[in-house]
C-alpha cells in the first residue's frame, strides 16, 4: 500500500500530475474503478486518473472535513465536486467509502458468475461448486438470471419463447438489454452482501454484453459491449463480479444439450429463439473468447475433449476448482 499512498501524495500536491494507467497493478485499477463507479471494464487513463484524483482528495481531507461545521463542510464538497465534474452526492458517497480502497476487507463477499452459450452445463457446475464451498463451511447463495417469475423476467421469457407477436429477435439489442438489466437491478434492490461469503450467479451482465452484441454489426460490437457495462455497473449500480467462468463448447454440442433440457416454464419443450439461432450461438462463443482475451476477470474453461465430446461434470469441476485456487478467490 506504500506505493499507492505515495501516488496519492503526488496527486494531492500536484494538480497536473497525470498517471499512466499502465503503471498501476491490474488488481489496484480493478479495486479503484469498482469504488469509483462500479464499471471495472472501462480502464481509460482519463477514468483511472479521475478515480485516483478523487481518492487522493478524500485521503488528503479525511482528517479535516469531519471536524468542520456542516455548512463549511458542504461547501468544500461542492467546490471539489465541481472540479471533478461529478455530483455533490456522488463525492460524499465516495468519501464515505474511500478507506475500503486503502484498507480492503478481506472478508467481503466474493462474486463469481457462471457463463457460456446455452447448454454448456452452467447450472450443474454451479451446484458442484456450491457443494464444495459449503463443505468448507462457507455461506453461499445463488442468483439465476433472468428471474422468470419476476415482472421483467416474465416479459423476457415471453420475448424468448417466440410465441408473441414481437420476439427477442425483433426487439432491438439496446431495448432487449434494458429488460435484462432491469431484471437484475430489481433482484439486487435489497440484497444484503454481509450475510454471505460467496454469491454465485448463473448468468449476469456478461450475458447481455455477449448475446446482444452478437446481434449487432461486428464493427459496432466493442462499443456496444462498453455501453452494456456502463448501463449495468455505472448507471444501475449492479456489482461487477470478481470472476466470470465461461464454459466453452461448440454450437453443435450446445444444440444437442439444449434438446435434452426437457420442459421449461417460459418456453415449454422447445428451444428459445436465441438457442434456436446457430448464428447467435457461433457469434456469442466468439465474443466470449475475445472478451476473455481483453479482461482478466473472464476465464474460459474448455468443456470438450480432443474428440469434441463433452467432458464429464467431474472433470470440468476440477478445472473450475483450479481456476479458483490459482486466483485465490
């Protein structure tokens, strides 16, 4: 932490100090951006420097602000917020939590999301991982998205079923993304992290980033992915998972596994409109792989053996546990 404190001192004493984000460790940038606005995926130097500047201001003023009369204290916040080009309320919120960046809580709830194209075995692997954690005395909870019995999730299910006049392929990608985002936002509305050591997610923000960008022109995908992260993390305040585990398989195996799923409330016995689209499956797989090359909190697990057959659940689980242990999650 000495290196971070040294940087904060330099920033506090020199308003023109500009830090190259490449000089900071990846984990530190992740931690700062999570504190700053929740969006850990936009790591532009401008955003990193603004986060550092605000963190330096908080650290530099901590010993003084708490003892000032309220009206004078508020004035300090107003002036600083204007300089940082953020709202007064946001600066107050960041000030109240800045110490979490300098002195992180090692017991904070770890969030791990399970992803992959349909039929990749996410639910089975999540259950095996849950059992493993509970056997070690960890407190674990699971959230699966969409929540098909919620207001937003019910509408998503209707779009995906293909039984309505308008289906998920006809709704433009940004509008469809809003349905998924609001479904997650509503579900997290009163969630208490302090009750759990681990929160496991069966699909999360990355699913929208992948499946909806798979529906736009290739040259627009990168911008669209960033729009999703901005929407869900910066604007709606949804948490960025510490780790995404993506189970990788080809479209052919995906379709075969989907056909064995049986009856599902939102779609019946058939595949939903995304599952039924080979193009979406192929594009989604490719985008998962590309994003894993870009972001270090996205890890690909190959679910196929050398003969392109599904590995056993136990073999895949061993790979999951190795990822967890190597990353010390």
